[in-house]
C-alpha cells in the first residue's frame, strides 16, 4: 500500500507496546493527578474549554463555536477540508455495502448509480452537507440535522447554488438529533453519524436518539477515531500541532471512543453491532481505504432489532 502505510503499521506496533506499559505502570492515575493539579498539560489529552452543564444533548456550545469557524473552507476541496471530500471513498461504501448485507437493498444494486433509490437516511451531525449530498446522488432521500446554525446555513446555500439537482432529495434542519427524534422516531432506513462522536460530550444521548429514529431492522453507521495513543498522536499531535492541516482544538483524546464502547451503549437500546471496519487515511495521496486494523479510524455498522 506504500511507504506511508508502512509507517502507519510501525506506529501501530509501537503505540500498542506503549499502551501496555502505561497500563502496567498505572500512568493513567498519574495523568489524572497532574491534570487535576495543572490543567491541560499535554497536547490534546483533555478539553480545557468550559463544560456545558445543561441541557445534556449532543454537543457543547464550545464545540459548535469551534466548528463554525470552519465554514469558510468546508467546501474547498483543495483546502484544509480536502480530506473530508475524499472521505466518500469509504463513507459511501460503508453505507451502501452495509445496507446490502442486511438486505435493505439488493446486492446486485450496489454498483448502480441509483443504488440507494427509495432509501430514507438521516445524517446526524451533517455539518456543511458533504456526505448528505454524496448519499443523495445515489438516489437516497437525506435529512441532515446539526445544532450548528452556521453549518446548516452553509449546507442549504451549497445545495441551492451548487447542487440544485438535489434540492428535492435533501433537507436540512438546525437542531440536535435528540430534538429530531421526538417527532421522527421509527422513520429512517438508515442513520449516519460520521465524524461526530469525537466531538460529543453526551455520547449515549446521541446514540439513543439515532437508534430511536431507525425503523426496525434499520442500520446505524458511525465513523470516528478510536481512543488510542495512536489516534492521539496522528490526529492531534501530528495533524493539529506538527503539520497543522487540521485547526487546533478540533480533537481531544478524552472525547475519542473505542468501537466496543459504542457497541455496549447501542446494545442497551436494542441495536446490535453488525460489523466494524478499520479505516486508513493516506495523507500524501489524500485517499482513504478500509483495512483490518481498527486502532485509529473505524467505521461501525449496527442494526436495530
């Protein structure tokens, strides 16, 4: 897969050993003590921004404000968000192949240009609408919700000015998925929550709402970063502080989550994990692919009973 992937494999091995040593030495206790005494002393381990006390919903005000700063370059395919646009290389197949695996669409339809025709999808945390448009182009009807008004305004503007052919296939609402679920329970064939969990304070709240929006037998698709030292090093230390191709304070280690943690939460609401796939981002070529290793990025597919 190339030199960069070889570098990634070596880092995986190194950080697995480091995590084992840290666990044996109970370094987590030391870290918690120093954090309590001195605050955010290590890059991106903790979110030092004020925490929201109420209401308990998807994201905090500070997260919304931070992401709103990205509005200016969200649709710039050559700028800081360029990786977001090539992410369709794995995000779209995750949904299409997952729906085929559960029989929601025919396996013979997965290669068709309208493979998602007749499928109703909710995107929870749609941001500026990149993935929503990608899914709509395959025939799905997509409802995008996001608590960030600036992002929703951007998504609506782009839909009208650059993707008017999709205007009857996409709608956006500036609300949380918890609010949306109150009126649209059991409505969707699929719910997609992509690159949201790493920004969420109340993870169980958003997951419960996503499951509630699904029809029986519907699929939930999640992509995010795992809570490992490898993900911390690649997506925070390297991406935000060394190479600086992601704005600082976009990710925090404390908000990352391992797939088994999400699976345990989902099981409480009658949603069983069907498959977890590792995802690799090749920075030099700005491309994505599925891999076996789940130590950094992963895509999770769960099905509601």
